């Protein structure tokens, strides 16, 4: 026995892993041997007769709406004792409503069901949509009336208020309605008098109310029963063979594979869209700021990402030991990378601060001859004391050829490191950035445009890709959501778009008109330390000291 939230599922698979039932054409195949409807269509019809609240998350063109129209034609033509009822279709466009009502009319004719006398086609009429303020709005609609006394009505646009309807309501492509949540809320009033609701749609992003209702239903927080049907499910159930029947093609195993691959490859490199539309897997965010395909196109080659993750027992050690240990790490890991930088190019940098929870990231950018911003390497620091972040960053900054400036996260605890760095290298060259909506609004769009124009040149790395893909359009501003992601290199670590923020800051710094400076040490020491005393506050130590 199934319960609300149960899912009817056939696992989606890649084309090269298709089972024989999908890949091959049985000898003597009759596509209609089991009836007009395919298996998944019959399963859907069975479910909507057993449950009053149903959701179908589906791959595109899998025939769920078509099978619903067949069932609706039977329902509306039946008398009340046989389960007859009014049926309302609420589509996201006028064209969808006309297509649906056309299905119903054709099926009614084929089955020779009795319609009202004088019916000579689909009626076009004005549906009076009652508004919440008491006024009404006329909506162009389509209708078929049956001698049973019931009717099928296809509303050509989503009504503002459908609480007055009574019967069965189909909300098609719900995820694409202008205000799907309001439509869903209005439909629930139909249940008082025994109405039924069927919500049918492909996905339109992880945060869409349609997907949220599905998640709530699966968690037992809503009473809808979820039906899951992908493009692969439909193929396994005979979709290709029915296409051949309609088109007059001869079904073959080779033809089936070519047809399947054509559908899949039609999405090109937009894998997220393909998975959403064919496999019913919602994209992580309908407000994705930078499409993954553009990010991947900017990733030219594998380049160094230096990671320093310090254990908990590092901090209790003496300062001389810690300083010398980090200096040795710089000599072994950072210096060889710095030596490869192009001495002819101007350089800027961005730095995103973190102490414990996330990664602190340093991202230098060179300005190429064609004005592309190229990231030659990155530094990621995890659980590194601010003192040693300073040690590493200052050493790297001093070695950047033709250094023009940098931008640093000065939000929260990052303000200390940003302030000291600005004092060291110049308040006019180090931008101390408070990361807030005002700054994001002014500076994220140029960064986004740089990817569209392919003016960003990055290393090929899964974590950098994930960090950039995490950027979303939230309330009209491109920024990071609160959700953290798994680090791909170390399962115990989480990320919060750390390299994305460092790159945004670096791009911002590289666009600021600046005078080029060369760094001259006041000391002739051969190591990376500076003899000048610096003020040290909480997070760096206490009192004064020498580096």
C-alpha cells in the first residue's frame, strides 16, 4: 500500500548504460499491444484515481498531460453516479490550454462520447475570475460541454483566484507559473467539497515552490503523493516506438540509439538543463548567476592551488617555531610558484578571510595583453592563525610583478588583516572591502559579465567550479546563499564559495585605476621578514613585536 509522499521511480541512466529493454527493439513489436497508454501513463492514471492530491515531477514530453486529458474526457462525460465531475485545466500559457482541450476533444470524438447537442467544436468563452478585492477579471478560456452536465474548461492563463471552482483541477507546468504558490494555496479550498488537485510539471530550479512542495510531501509535511517519471522511464516504456508509429518510421535498434543521443546531445554542454528537463532533477538554483558552462569554458588548464591546513596542536607551539615552520612552507611551496609569474604583466589580488569555519583564499590575477584576467595560482588556508596568514600573504604580495593593488575582505575578523595590509602596502593600493549588498550590487555584475565575455582565465579545479556556481541572484543581487558545500579534496571540510569571493575581489582590484609601484624592502635581509615593528592586536598577538 502506498502512502502520501511515496515515489514511483525508475532510476535514470546514461545512454551508454541503457538496459536491453531501452536499447533494443523486440521482434514483432506492437506498440499498442498493451493499449494506447504506456506503463508510466497507466501508473499515473491509477494513482490519481486513488488519491485526491497528486504531484507529477516529470521529464519533458513524457505523455503525462496527454494521459491526464484522456482520463479527463472519460470523467467529464460520465454521469455523477459513475464518478463524473467538472475538470479545470490551468496552464502556464494560452497555447498549453488550447493544446490540452484539443486532446480532450479528439479523445471524446474517438470514443463517441455524447456531447451537448449542437456542439460543433471547442467553445471559446470568457471565464470570470474573481479577484481578492471583490472585482472580477475576464479571462479567455476554452470549453467542452457534455450531456452528462459536466464540462472541461481550459483556462488560457493562470487565474488570480480559483477558489470558486469546483471539481478536478489540473495545474500544468506548475513550476513556470507566475505565482505558483498562490495557485496551489487557492486549490486547497477545493478539497472541502471533494475536489481533486493534480499538479504536473518539469522542474524549474531547486528553490521553486513546486520543488519545495515535493520535498515537503516526501517528508510527510504535505499530503500530496509524488509521482516521478523521467525521459528514460518513458523510453523504457516504449516512447521511441510510439514516435515511430506516429511518424511512419521503421523502429530499429540503431535508430533508437541515434534518436536517444540526439535528444540528449541537443542540450550541448548545458548538463544542468538536460538533467532538469529530462531526468527531473532540479537545478541547484533557478537564480544561478554564472552558468556552469561559462565557468568551465574559462578553466583553461590545471594550475597550482596551494593548500595549508594546520592541525589543532600547531597554535600552542612557540611563536619562533611557528614562524620558522611557516617560513619553510613558503620556501618549499610558495616560492617556486611565485618564480613562474610573468614579469611583464601587471598583477592584482583578491583575498577572502576566514579563520576556522571556511577557507581563507588568496587569488592573484595578472592582466594579460588582451586584458583578460588570468589566475596563475591560489592559496587556500584552513585553521591558519591570522599572524601566519599575514606572513604568507605579505610574502606573496611582495613578489607579485608590477603590483598595482589588491582588495581584501574587511568584514568581521578580516578587518584586522585588511587594515594592517593596507598600512603596509599603501592605503591607496589595498582596498578594505565590507562585503554587503551595496558592494555586491555594484561589483558583481561586471564580474558576471567577464565570464560571458570570456575575459576570465582560471585553473581547472572542481572546488573553484563549485564555488563559482554557488553564486546566485538573490533578491536582485548576485551573492552567496547561506548553504555550504562539501570540499572535494577533503571530506571533513566545507566551503562557502571562498575562492569565488577572492576572485571577485581580485577582479574588482584589477579594474581600479592605479599607479604601478615596485616594492622595496627597508632591510637587506635575505629572508621574507621585515625589520619594522608592527602593532599587534587580538588575533595577531599582544603588544609590539618584530617579524
